[in-house]
């Protein structure tokens, strides 16, 4: 049982790390767009990927099975 809880926590931590990495990439893309807007430059096709990531969302997938069993 304790091993299941440990594995669940490890998986949750890995998921959080992946989400953090994704959000850091999104933040960098948003910085690029803010700079582009501030400098009032013309639109170019390479900005499309940055605009596409504006509303990207992540989700934490937690496994509570072992915790529920302990209840």
C-alpha cells in the first residue's frame, strides 16, 4: 500500500514537472508576442505558433486510488 502511494506521488510530481515545462515555453512565446506588439511591427507567419499557444492548458492527472483505499 505504501509503495502504491509512493508511486502515485512520483507520477504526480513528474506530471507537475512536465506541466511546468510546458508553461515556461508558453511564457517565453507570450514574451515574444508582447515584444512584437510593443514594437508595433508587421505580422509575419512565424508568429502563428506563438499565437496558437496563448490558450494552451495543462491538467494535473492525479491517481488517488491508494489514498482512497486507506480511508
